[in-house]
């Protein structure tokens, strides 16, 4: 029975398994680890749920860092929970078989989910595995082992099957093929599949519990000694958090004092544990980025230990001073030029707002070079996003795009690269804005300003870009991991400076891959758990990614149109390209400069116009 038809015919929302989960091979694992006493570390808990008993709602965290329950899977005839970690080799070896079972039973109302219980794993590591092993079912995290403990799980990859009435019907192994020391050519008993067949046929599960080989579970590590606010935590919070968490900002609370931090310490612990703050979504295993705002493992442990200890203050007379307020309301510093919309746009209380287009009231009569742009809405709460391009007598197109404003983004500041790069605005052009407003429940107005900062040193290179933007695709209803790809081949030797992706609320991940002539593919950037509210640019230091002409750059994305996606407007709807949030987009931007270009343009810092040039291209 097709699960999507099942959902429609029954009148209930049917969760179709979506998430990918995977593990990394643990090299050199000694055989004694498999049967060591690590299980003694598990926390004390009530007696495990017995076969035939009802299972209460179970709580866990998804790849977005959101708290979820088994109720979020929707209606199902059977729920298969497989307990995994990133370090257990048996988990990795078992994933192909689980994927086969998922493909075989997904249309019969069976939901599959992987429950990560690795003591040292993080949500991002879980999401990376979910992407790289390409297993198409849900992946959630049970950080405190509450789910595992309730269900009597002691090893990975142990499996539980819960029927549509919420009763535990099977607990044990997937089959008897995989063993710690190796594997049989084939299983002699397919325990999980037999249990599913009998359950779906309305029969008792003949063998409801089986022994399990695998890696013993370990409880989360006990936090170490806490550093006080005065002795280090204050400096860390000021460095990583206070740039946004200050009065009159978009952040929900200020973190400019010990009192601020200790009052919000549990919220700090939650977002740090889930890696939703500081906002950064690139996988650490693929490249280093100069604007990486994430915490190191050591910093994360220090903050969590401080919270666990109750937020000790230390000697506050020796605590660091909070950072001063910015000396400009512009993040690029005081602009050399500010161009404002002539009037304000009105936004209604509710409903979809068509895109607004406006040309700013300034014409660049001469070629102008700009080092930094910032799009600044005076009412940011109503701006979903805003794209800016230059408009000339030839019109506007992909090649005239400059930059954008998106939730959680940062302004375009080429001065951060230190390589003499700047953006060229042709003579006779103006700046045009494409604005996507969003409603707030009341009538609003908004005016947008654009700030420009001109170069102070010689311009050596022109910033260039291309956009990967396929549009002939449609995501099927209830599809958990629909793949879209696009690629372009380089026509010059480039120095890659950055990448940026834009999708809507069904966007789940995007990966940029480069294949140089005669070389294996290299991952440039992997965003395993894309967050629509934090659309970030990922910047590389000049010289770290030199790609020759003929290199193919490919972007691969997956979209989650399932009921388990908490932001999905309508999982029953097929979704194609469109500008509104209820539609979808695939935008993969690639920014670069020509390796061999050396323009040596002297720029007037008052207006961005060329004073002299000695170009080498």
C-alpha cells in the first residue's frame, strides 16, 4: 500500500520516512571494546518497557535542533527505531540493509528513523552522516539516552518496532549477518523483516526479542570543573555572542553582563548543545572558512560545564569589560555613500505580498568600484529577503547581481579578503532592489537604505560570480529527500572566495563539489542541516582554493517535503520553483576572482571612480 495514498485516504497526515543517517568507520577498534563494561555507565532508570507494553510518547531532537516526539512522525502501521552512533562500525555496515527495508516497506505505512545515541556526537555530525551515507529516513538525536533507556536499548545498532497502537512489538537485531569480527555471506534469519511481515499481516511476532551484537552505549560525559565568568566564560560570551546579543538588536536578549548570561544560562546550554548558536552550518570536515563563527569542542564543553555548575561568577571585580557598542549603525562601518528609497513600501497585515521592485535614485555616471555594500531595511522584521543588482541600458540579469539581504546574513565586505578585490558598477548604471516582504499581523511600512564603502587601496581584482539555478524540477508530495543538482564548468583559472545557498523551508542540505580535470571530486562546502532563518555566506581565504579552467563545480541539494519537516506548508502538495516561501528555490552562488588578473586601479575614495590604471589581465 502506498503510504502517500494511505495518508490521503485515511484523512490523516502520514509520516513518510525521510532522514538519512550514517556512521563513520572506527579504525582500529579492539575486539574487547565490544564486550567491555561500558554499559555500566548508563544512567539508572525505571524498568525497561517490555514487549507487548504500550510505549509513552518519546522525545528527541531533529537535525534542525528542534525538540520532537514520536507523535511528529504522523500515522503509521509500524515505527522502526534503529539506534546508531557515528563511531560504531556495525552501524555503518548495517545501513545498506536498513535502506533496502525502508524502500521495501515505506509504501506499506512503515516509518523508519535512526536514533543517534553517540555520547560524543553532535547534531551536525549526525546530519553529516545522514547526508554522506545517503540513507533516506529520519535521523534524530537522543542525547540524554532517555529514549534508549526507556526501550531497553544497550547497543548500536539495536532496533525496536512499535505498532500503530503504540505497543512495543519487537526489540533486537536487524538480522544475523553482521558480527563484530566480520560477516556471513548472507543472513540466516532476517529478524527485523520477519517481524514487520508478521506485524503487517496482523499476526503476533514469532520471535519478539533477539540478541544483539554491536557497540555498548555510553552515557554522556560528566561536565568537568567549571571555569567562572570572571576567569574565562565572560570573555568567551563577549567574543562569540555579544556582537548580536545586545540591546536594540534582533537577538531575543542581551548578553553584555554576567547577570544577563546567568539569567539565560539554560537557554544558552540548549542552543550550544544543539549547535544552533552561534549560527554556523558548514560541516567542519570540508574546508576552513575565514568567517567561521562556531565554537570549538573545548569552548562548547566549557560553556556547558559552566551552566551545569550553576553559572559561577568568580571574582566579578576581575571580570572582563563588555565590548563597546558599535560606533556605526552600519556593519560595514560608516559608508562613503548612502542611497535610500524615495518613499516607503506599505505591507498589509496578512497574506502573500507580491515581490516589490524599486530602482534607487542615483545613477553612476562613471565606472565605480565598491569594496563593501550593505542593504539596510529600516524595518527589518518585515523583510524576508532582498536582492540587489545593477541596472543598465542592457537591463538586469544573473551577471548583474551584486549581493543580497537574508535572515542571519552578513553584508558583502570584500575588505575582509585583503586581496585588493572590489565590485565593478558599469557607467550609466543604477542599483535595483527586488524585495520580498513578509506580513506580521499588522500593517507595516518599510524603507530600505544601501550603504557603499569605496576602496582605500589599489584594486587588483574584480569580484565575479555565477549562479547555479536549475528550475525544471518538482518535488513530489511527502518526499523526504528529493535531490536537485546543477553544475558549471570554469572557463578560466579562479581563486574561489566564497559560496552561498538560498532555498526555502523545504531545503534540507546543499553540497558544493569541484572536479578538476583528471582529478577525483573534492567537496568545497557541505551544509548538512540548512536553516532558512540563518542563510550565511561561507568565505575562503584567498589562495586556499585555486581551481583551474575546465573544473566542474556542482551543487547538490535535497528537499524535505515530508510531514516530519516542521516548517512544511503542505506536504501533500507537489512543489516546484517559485518566489514565495510556499514554493521552493535552488540558488547556489559561487564567488571568485581571476587568478592572473592584476588591475592596479587607483580609486578615488570619495566616489569609487578610477583615478589611474595599469591593468594586467
